[in-house]
C-alpha cells in the first residue's frame, strides 16, 4: 500500500467516523405513545453568573426534574438539555462565533451537563440566538430514547438565564424568537436583570402577564397631579384629587375627570416612597411634598398581572415559602424597571399573553448566602420557580367542585363521584399560619346521578354552611357558626361579599386579600346546585389533602399520604367525613360514618341508557355548552344538561 493510498484511506475513515458521530437533531414531531417533558436551559456563562449557575444546577433544575418524574404529572420520560452563551470562542473552541455552545442533554437529571463556564473574559450575550439555537440543537436521541418515535406528547419549557440585556451579535430578531417558540410549542421563562415593584412586597420573585401590551396602552388616560404640603392635590383642570378615605379601602380619592379607577390599598402612614430610577410611581406611594408634579396613567382595572413574592410571617419576617397575588392596576412596563440596559424591552414582550413568566435576577441575588444574602429568599425563589414551571407544563389551575359532582383537581384533571354522603373536599391544619382550613361538601343522589346540596367551610374558629335549593336564589340560605342568617360581613376575619345579580344564581366570596393578595374562596349557587372554588395556588393551598388530590404531585392520595388511587369511587369513599374530621354541618344527614356512602344503582350502564333515552339530544347539549372555553368543562356541561334534561344548566358553569 502506497503512502498516498494510506493517506486517502485514513481520510475516508475519518470522514466516515464523523458522519457516524454526527447526531441528527430532533424535528419536534410526535409519533409515539408516551407522555414526555423537556426542560431546556440557556445559561449566560459570563463570570458574573457563578451564583446563578450553582442555584440552577443544584437546586432549581434538580428539583424541577425530580418533580416532573414523580407519579403526579404522569410523564413517562423527562429530558433535560443544557446550553451556554456569552463565551469567547477564542478561549472556548466548542463555542460558535456568537458565543453559543450546546453542552448536552440527558434522560432525567444529570448534573454533569450543568457545569457551565465561568468565563471572566466573556464578550457579548445574545439571548435571542441562544434561545433559537437551544431549541434547534436538541438531539433526536437522548439517553437511548428516540424522541419522535417514543413521545406522543411533549410538554416543553425553555428557561433563559442572564444578567445582561440582549447584545445583537446575530441577525436573529425578537419576532424570530417568538415564532420559534410558537412553532415548537415551548413555554418561555426568563430569569433576567429587572426590578419588579409592588406595594405588597419588597421581594417580588417574578410575574406573568396574560395580555398584549398593545391592548392596554391605547386605553391609558394621562393625569397630572399638583402636590403641596400633603398627599392631596388637584388635577390639571382644577378638580380635587384627595387622599384615600380615612377608613382605608382601595379607592384613591375621587376619580379624575376622565373617569379613573380604583388603585390599590391606602398609602403608608408616612406617605414616603422612593421609586427606582425611571420606574412607575403609583399615586398612593408618591410623597407629593418632595415631588409636587406627578403624571401617571389610569388603565382598565382588569390588567391580569400575576406576581410571585417571598412570603412573610405574621411579624413581617421572611419565610422559605412564596405567595401569588394579582396586581391588576398597571401594565407590566410600569411594574418593572430595567436592572441593566433594555432588558424589559428586549425580553419582556416575548412572553406577552403566553403561559411563560419573567423572574427577577435582582431578587434571586438577595438570596445568595455567599454574598451575604438571606437563604429564605433563595428557598422561596426555588420553590416558586419549580412550582410555576411544573404548573405551566401540566396546566395547573384553581381547583373546584360543583353541581353534579365534577371535581377538578389541582392538576386540571376532571373526575366524577356520584356517591351520597359528606365528603372532605380540602383540609389543611396549617392554613393561614395555623388558623386551619376544612371544606366539607354534602351530596345527594337523584336517580342515577348526584349533586352537591351544601358546603361547609371552617377557618379558625368560624364555620360557614351554605345551602342551595331555591329556584331563583334571591334569598340567602346560610348558617354562620350554626346561626341561621347571622352577621356575615366577615368570616374568620376575612371580608365576605354576597352577590345575587344573575337569574337563578347567588355567590359568596371569602376575600383572602389581607393575607393572600388577590386570592379568594367562592361558593357559587345555581338553583339547588352548589359549586366551590378555591382560588389560589400552591403558596396557599399547597398542603391541602382531600378530594382535590395532592397539589404538587397530582396524585389521588389516601389519608395515609402514600397510597394512590386509580378508581374514583374508591377514592371518593376514602374521603368520606369521619368523626376525626370534625363536624361542620349543623345537622347529621344519611348516611354518616360508620355507614358508607350510598352509590347510584348501576351508575355506569343505567346512566348511559338513560342519557341515550333523553329528550334533549347530545347535539343540542353541545350547542348549549359551546360558549365555554375549556374542553373538559364543556364535557361536564354536556353531561349535566343531559342528566337534568335542562338546557339552562350551562348557567351552573
């Protein structure tokens, strides 16, 4: 063999080896049967990010993957991908010219792929390019699993972490990023350099805004306020615009001439507030004595901002938990301030009206113990980040039960239990810092189906029982601490709002705002049907047990907290009220323990036969329920219409 022949052969072998080693990328098709999840991280690898690397590697990512792999979310395969950007490719030769590098992917958690560079000689951080490349560089096979051939569905979450705004190293645009995310089905989450400001907390972890900015900016009404020696003043046309009423409340004096809206709680007693540079200044936080000329804007009061903050104890100290609340008075650029460059402008718009969220790296850094931070902030940040990501990927929602008992679990699963008895809907002895929460429901069988006849709630030492049953529901029917129609302005210290402004309907809202901003418990009546809604997230109801299932895993857990049920009848019977659960209803009803829950005769076969024989067709029921948005709620509505033979049953939803 000549020297030239050997050289050609060696070259050929090298080429063949490279072809064999070259791994094709995942095309995001789904041809298999299993439920899969993908967490894809793009990490800024500059030297200033060392603590964020450690936080994501050892805490957030590990906990997130472990929770996604738990039985509740019902994912058979969970994948983790890691990427870096901001590298100097003259130093790190595995990086592209724009500083991006794909590090690797794993089946399950693998810490080795999360060892990001701490490149003190970084150049520029192009988060747009990093996002699109992180999506494009996912290999077709991870851990021996062919993604396309194995997965029949895939929940995908993209997490970008950087303390810089976007450096335009490449020609990738904001629209390119939005299109890539939409085409591949990723939920986008960004941990970036912003301050998030709210009168409710000094430690806002992040926020989600479910709207497009363009929908609200055109509704803004600028108003200039001239101050003086106090926090009262006048508008530019001379109309008075005084301070909040002495008794508190949410209105800020009389509305401006153009209309106005309520704007949060009353100001602090000293009236002081130091806004961040360039930040929005809510009127109730502005000291007009030091800043006499203020221009601000009013928006419609339904701007749906959801904020996540470090939870405080009753003494104002920080805890390792977090809370969620709504701040509906401002558009998101007025809630946030740039911590570096044009971060909000570069990244904020991308998550508009999506299930994604923006998180403050400034708050995270207040929790880095190595920098003198408070570990509680770091703990709360990790808990919020993980819970919110899991809920995004599994479509968590508020839990509820109503009417013909359609139960929506914390993981947005719907099931029915048609037994007749008293049942534990939710129980948490530590709710509201030890006040405790118990929610019991009482069901009643009608032929082959049942409905919720009444509900009883205990918070602290107070018990409220509410019963449906009147055709128009114009008259209240409740018992407060076993007193019929007693004073119900407050319940356990929380305000109660009663409404009866719709035909056949009446509602009772327990406003938890004083302890859990923006959250509430609602008991809604439609004719004789009762519906209970727990309006809050894991920060409030994360420790509850009962018919709603485990809030974090989604499992239908038994009283022992370990056994998981697949049969809904067995699960419902498990949560029949026992003497140890306490007595909330003023009267006992048949059956009560030790008698077991009554079941309809032939609940499946007889029910199907009777539904098939109903005078209202399935098509008519579907048409009546078509205005509802959620497919599972539509299914519940159709069933109730057929079961009750009443097209007006849509009013119960």
